[in-house]
C-alpha cells in the first residue's frame, strides 16, 4: 500500500489548514483531555473554564485514506506540521471550527498552541504521550450546546484538521514536467487553448471587479494572474486547465452566488466559476486526461478535506 508524504504547496490557490473540527474518531487517533482547571469564583457563581486540549497534527504518523477503490496512507513531516501551524495563525483561522467536518460551529477558539519539543512538555501532565514535533492546541468552548451535548457526553473525542495539502511526489513530477521546454536541443512549443466560452471570461471579469472593491485582498497572485488571462481571452496551457479543474472542483463549497464580498466567492469567479469548471472538465475529457486528473485530485487533497468518517 502506498505511503504518501503531504506537504504545503504555497503556490496553490488554496493551501494549509483553515479549520479544526471536533470529531468522534480523529484520523490521528489521539483523543483530547478536557481541562478541568480550578473553578473561577465570581460573586456566588462558579464557572468552569471549559478548555479542551489535544493534538491537532502528529508528525510521521501514517493515516489511512481511501479514494474510490484506492487505499493508501498519508503522513506529515515535522517541518510541514510546524508550517501548517504558522499559516493557521497567519491567516487568522483561530476561531474557525466545525463539527464532524460538516457543520460550522461558533463559540470555539484557540487559546494555546505549541509544538512539542521534548519529554518535559505540558501535554505529559495530562497523560498525552505524543511524539516530538506534534502540534498541540487548547481550545476554549463557549458554545453551551457543544459543551453539554458533545464534549461532556463524550460524543466527540478529538481534533481533526481541515485543509489543503499536496502530494510531495506528484508535485515534484509536475515541477519537472513544467520545466521540460526543450527536447533534443530544440525548444518545444506547448499547446494552448482559447476555446473557453464567454461565460468563463465574464466570470473572471466579475471576480476582478469584486476583488478591486475589496482592495484586491482576495486570492493569491496566481489566481489574480489567471483571472486576467481568462478575462482577456488569452491562450492557456493544458497544465493550467488541470489546475483550473483541480481548484474549481475543491473550492465550489466556498462559492456563494448571493455574496459579493466573500473571498471564497471572488476567488472562485477569478478562476472562471462554474462555467470554468464545466469547460475544464469537458476539455480534459476531450484530451483523455480527466480520469488521471481526478485520481490525482483525490490523492493530493485528501478526499474532500481529510474527512475522518470513513
């Protein structure tokens, strides 16, 4: 069975961890400890701090995955774990939480975050024997229903991350492929395409317009460049079509047709929106590349954001 290292591709349109989910069966197989600290006395009322602590990511631990009929393991290096933690805070995701990767929940936010450096780590006090390099978090639970019905009753037992990672091996192959512009000493002209419909161009133009109103804060530089190409009807390569299909297939859940300010909606439009997804899928099918791209998509991005319910 294949074992794939997952890394963060910071040149991709979406990367890193954007939320932490409360789940019954954590993919990393490490439960949290509910921190029952000293009660705070405020006049005649006693309140618990309602903190939960556990591992968000454990390095070098094989995690079983299944995409279609394909079974494999994925793992994260210590370097990737640390970078994932850094980007999580850099992007301001401390209050992003979900329940079983399906329901967004409010009233939860991180109050502590650290990387385990040795045997004297705080986690040992609570009986969590996690390896060096593990990303540990403490989360404050102010949502009454979540605390009473899920945490106190043990319906959820640990953390599971939500995010986008790349398969290191496939990303390396793609990089090599990208640089192969010469063959037998001669420059190779890469085939490109301009037959995408006006709806794709119009979506890109709409995305550019909305992004300008938001101070161009949405999307990566790659997404902004892609939008300009599409809006101007410029030729795009097969590799770009593959990236369009990959991104639009994953990012559709962040698109809200009724929103004009959310970055998820704006970024989706910049890449051509639903029309872009339909065209990219049709073009890849025409080029007999669709199946390969869909398999790669499933592996690289952990089968719908690392859902641990399988």
